[in-house]
């Protein structure tokens, strides 16, 4: 009887492990506070010149309103062989996030066109040992979206698991297979590129726990978008206030200012990575969010990837000579929200349970 009583005391309802409270909200002008512009050489060897914030503002490559943030590539300049590349933007979040979090991105438009390689992803320190999670990634306007993990060695995924998407590769090790990682295609052509933009975009969500990583996609016109995902309003504490996180009581009581989500009600994920043959918390540490647009490079500019997309000339020549082709090469982001587990539930997620 004592053992049973202890077990009952140690048990936290399963539903609570899937309930998260709003931690950070980035909308409009707040992108300039929550992210930094990285004026770095492109690690993927693209035909790109990543610029700092001051340059991005001057050339109108980064700008915002109260409820929108635009990040784009230059679409007016012809390049010579002496130029570093087409000007563009790479953003890195100032905060890093670990397991016990959910990222929800509300996006109205993503970059499209031959030679483009946009991505929304997260990355840890000392790549690939801190891990990389690609939430949105593709090249040359080829739909659908590919969600991938990149890790150090000894991280694999089973060929069959409970998800809607289709596995493409199962070895997440970035040091083999030309760093393709372990990827899953979302079985929805609206998930990427021109089809995504034509319906007004949609929502992406990524949930990280110690035992799995899951991703969902809902198009703007999807009748089954969860209410807690499509909620769209500024938090009442204002754009420049401290992070918000509240308590999730079993009786439903919580701080009235706190916004909640419950991933257990979202259905089967489009993508699911599990810990059967991969130590997920060991391979995927605290990570910062990256939003970027490069051109050509190791994937978009690879001969077969570029030619099979029906794109003309060579990738670098096309990017240099056709600025008008990049009018649609921009991100239009309504919000990025990060939700976290309250402290007591995060301890449960870590396997640390008190009595």
C-alpha cells in the first residue's frame, strides 16, 4: 500500500507534459531586439553577402511594422564576378532554447525562385555536437518542405514511426552522406515555396522533449488548425517586456496573462524523431533560432539539384545576372512564439520527480 501511495504521489498527469505556457513572443519591430543580424561568410558556400543590421535597413532588406517582419534578398543589383554575392540577411536569436519547449511560427510568405535556399532552423554550439533542427528548408522552389536533424555520430531514426510525413534518410550524422542528415518530407505541397505563398502561408510548430522531436504544419486555409496555434494577438504586457510564463494548475488555474498551448490535441505530427537509436538530449542541446536566405551554395547550387528544378543557366550566373527574379525572395513573418514547460513539469520531463 505504501508503494502504491508513493507512486500516486509521484505521478503527474500525462496531459500536463503536453501543456506549455508562453515564454517569448516576437512580433514586428521586436525582431530587431530578439535577433541579431549575422554578417558572416556563408557556412554553406552560397552566392550571398550576409549584411549587418545597419546595411539591411539602408537597403530595405529588413523592415517591420507593428505586426509584420520582412527579411529579403536584394532584387535590384546585377553582380560581377568580383562581388561577394547577392545581399541578404541571416538572423540569429539572442536566446537559446532546450527541450521542454515549443516553437510556433506564423508565416505569410517565404522566399521562392531558382537559386534560393531559405531556412528556418535552430542550431547548438560546436556544430554538429550541439545539433541542428531544420524546421523549414528547401531549394529552387521545390515543394514540399523537408524537416531534418543533423547531429554527431550515433543518432539514427527508424524507417517506420508514427507520423504523416515520408522519411527520406535515417542517419542523422552530419559527417556522412554529404551532411544530408535524417530528413522527413511533409506530405503536403502547400508546405513550401510558391504553393505555400499562394494560400497566404500558414503555421509551423516544433516540440522538443527529452524523448522525441515533433513538427506540425497547417496551411492558412486548413480547417483543422488548432485554436491555440492560430491565436493571433499581441500579449497584453507589450512588446518590450520580460518573458511571460505562468503556472499550469491541474484545475486549469493560471495567471490570466498567460497564453497556453496543448500539443496533445494537435493530432499525429507531420514529422516525429524518436530516441530509439538516438540520445536526443545528448545530441540536441540548447539551440538558437536562425532565419536566413542564401543563394546557390552546397544544395541549391549543386548541379543536379539546380538542373532538375528546371532552372536556367548555372546557379551562380543566374543569381548574378537576374535581380528581377528575386522579387519573391523574401520572408514575411507575423510572429514567432516560444512556449515552455513550467518548472515543476520540466523536472518531470527530465525524469526528476519529487514527492
